[in-house]
C-alpha cells in the first residue's frame, strides 16, 4: 500500500465517521463496534 492510498483511505474513513456523527448521531459506529465486540467474543470461545 502506498502512502497516497493510505492517506485517501484515512480521509474516507474520517469523513464517514464525521458524517455519521453529524447526520446519524453515531448510529452506524455504535452498530459496528457492537458487532466487533460480538466477533471478539465469538473468537474467544474457540481459543
């Protein structure tokens, strides 16, 4: 991954989080963090 691609991806992710904050009131970020915690719990079971 080049620096340019990494920079563009970082800008897109930050833009999405800002959009979610101002428009959706953290609905999407909360949803994905809950799904991430569920995934971590699921993987921890199989340890």
